[in-house]
C-alpha cells in the first residue's frame, strides 16, 4: 500500500487509445490537486514502458486498447511495478469484464460515464490501497446478490462477526472511510480489521478479497 505524506502528490499514468480521454482525465486530476500525471500512453507497449520508467502510484487504464489485450497489460505492469495500483477506466460495465479486471490485478473499476469527482476520488482511493467499484455496478451486483442468492451458511467461518461485517462492506466496494462511518468504527479499527481479513482469507490485498467475497455471494449490504 502506498503511503504519502500530506504534501506528496500521487503520481498517475494514463493509458487510453483516445487522446481526448487522456486529456480529459489529466485535466480533472490537475484541477483537483493532490495528484500529478507523469505520463500518457496510447498502446499497451507504451503503457509498459511508461510504467517501468515512472513507477506511478496509479495507472488509469482502458483494457480495450490494442484489441482488448489490456487485461494482460495489467498483470505485466504489476510484475514490473507491483506497488502501482491499477484503476480500470472502461466503457464496459458487464460483470464478466469487471471480474476479469480484478482477477488480472486491478484495484478499481470505473465506467467512462463516471463524473469528474468520481474519477478523482477513485484515483485517490486506489492510490491509498483501497478497492473501488463503479457505483452502478456495485448497485447492480448488490441487487442480484440480495435476491435469494446469499449462501445459507457463511462461506468464511474463520472470520469473526465484526470481520464478516467489514468484509460485506468491502465486497460492496466501499472504502475504509465509508465502512468506518457505516459501522460506527474508527478508521484505524477498520484498517486493522481489513488486515486481519486479508490474512485469514490468504489474499494479498483488498482487491483479491473483494473478488473472493463476491464469488461467495457477499457484497449486498445497503448503505445506511
């Protein structure tokens, strides 16, 4: 997880075949402050080269570049710079595309209809090591998972009751800050719970925990 001092901006790399999209996201990031775009790429090859050169905190990537081979680019980038958080920014919002992106190693997924505020918040969430999911996808998955598909027995018996609550919210794509507010806990407590959950589930980060929990039918909790 990347840790940044208050005055140290996140470094961001933009990878999208469309220059207009890259310019639009660059403007949003620079206008919001707290992050700086260190490079742009229009192909997977350029993205790999730029990631190796800049080692950005966040890579904003459209996996449809180069005829849809961008998912492979995610795993290649993470092998080069494992500290980089990947935020997928795509026109696709189907469940299979989302799951494939997270399995490839992405930490976040936003659809290109997202607002500037959502994009900027998504970049900062991914830069902070959190998993982020487009709210429309999260809502759809929550609805599907709330229609009788929840397992009769809890799939992760090794977790405590409080850890189960935290995992439910994590699976819904919520940040530590939102989870803390929803469960009336201190942010540090939530962070500790998440660390414990990752250890007990045997996963490396919250993106992997999110995919595992979704596969088990979790993530349907409603916001208060």
